[in-house]
C-alpha cells in the first residue's frame, strides 16, 4: 500500500521534502497546494505530481491524499494545518510550530479534539553527528554526563531582514530541541543579554544572548551570537571523564578524555584515542557519502540525511499505528520559551 502525501507549500523546503520522500519506499507525493499556481505546477512537473490546488480546502474536497506535510512560512502554519487536522488527515509540521503561543495552542487543541496525529519535523535531531553524540552519552563512554552546552554563531547574512524575536524562533528552537534530548525537559530559563547588534532597519538583537537552563536531568547552556564571521553550531556534552563535541555544520564529533596512564604516556594515550576517534568519524562520513552515490535521492549531505530520517520516522510511526514523536507539545513549549526569553532580554539588556 502506498501512502499518498500532500505538500502544502511549493517553495524550496517542499523540494527538499520531495527528494527525501523519493528515498522512502511506500510513500508518494500525489498533491501540491499553493496559492501561487505557477510555483505549484513547477514543483508538480519536477516531482511527477498530477494534482495541484490553490487551497487546502480545495485539496480536501478532491480526496487525493492521506497525509500532509505543511511547509508554508511559520505565520501561515496554523491556518494551513488546522483544516487538515479537523478533516482527520495526519500532519507533519516544521519548526517553529507557529509564531505565537496562541496559534500553537490552537493547533494542539484541534489535533486533540479530532484525535488526528500531529508530528513535528526536526531533522537536526536525526543529524548523523548529533545521533553519534547521543549514542556516546547513552553508553557513557566518557563517564556520567553532567552538563550540556550549545553554541550557535550566526553571520549577519543569515539573519538579514529578521526581527529580533524571529531569530530565536528560527535559530534557537532546533538547538533547544537537541538540548532537551540530552538534558531532559526544560524547567526554568534565565536569559543574559549582551549589547545590541543592528540587523537592518529598526531591528536589533542582543549578542551574545546566553540562556541558563534548568533541565530535568542536567543543567544546560545555550549561546546565540549574531554578527560572527563564520557560522558555528556545536553541541558539547561535559562528562565525568571527558568532553564530547558534536559539530552540526561540519558533521563531526570530537572527544577529549583522560586515560589511566600518567605523564608522557598520558599524552600518548590521549593522542592515540583522539586519532582513533578522528578515523572513526572520517569512516562514518565516507560511508554517508558512499550512500549518496549509490542512492542519489538520499544525498550524503548530513542535513538532508537528518531530514530524510525525520520524515521516515513520522511515517513509520503512523504505519505502525503509533503516535509520532515529537508530537507537537514540545515544539509549542519551545515557542513559548523563546517568547519569554525575548521578553527577558528586552527587560534586562545589560550583560551579566
């Protein structure tokens, strides 16, 4: 049986979803929705789709799909997702879920009232380097984890035209999701705002913006820095016997730990351990690249790999009759958290 999928939105993100779905057997895009019919028809020709519609309501009336991926901009996601959920069509949403806590609440309420499955796509949870970091911590290869630290550096070119609050929703939600996966649900947050950086127009953003997070299992920190020369996204786990760093943009993981040897032998042991880790990570990256050559639809790019794995996880859960994870509640909580952080930063703009 083939699952028929409707893509709501015909932009660049939809093209990435089409490529990802080509690598997942038993799933076929059968409908595309976009008020810009030129864009919808262009994507339809590219992906071999016969049905294009100008609205979600028109697509529902045609009954040409079973599930939907909502891939419109964040301010339009609630409006697009709620009719689908009300009609009983399982929906996969991107992060952030919406731009306001009210819109997030409306999406969750509709899914709960109708009993329709709601999933959230977060490919960075399935990113190869981050998955390896999770596995390392689960096996306690460097001892017991004690703290998680994430840093996200953003060049001005990546945030041009953004309002300050939008930067948090677009660039903090994914690192926060990774932090919760390692440290547990976030209980409390405290924001420490640095000097304001001009974003263009009247928009500014405090940089760096440091978040101190009390999580269920570990303490955690997140630093968002705007205006840096190079993009950086690293997730660091500090353990009893060492440190592990997952570099999301470089798709690598580095470990630093101590051996049982002392003095000069200690340095030799550490160098050998680091060399072994480097070789292991290089082999993994080579294998990812080999897969991309053998299966072009799967792409060796780690971000594409994470996207495909996330989408596959959503549909596999539905096929097994299970609720997809994450189910939207965490995504809604993180939108609310970003709003609180933005308010804190405005009230307390002095660096701590």
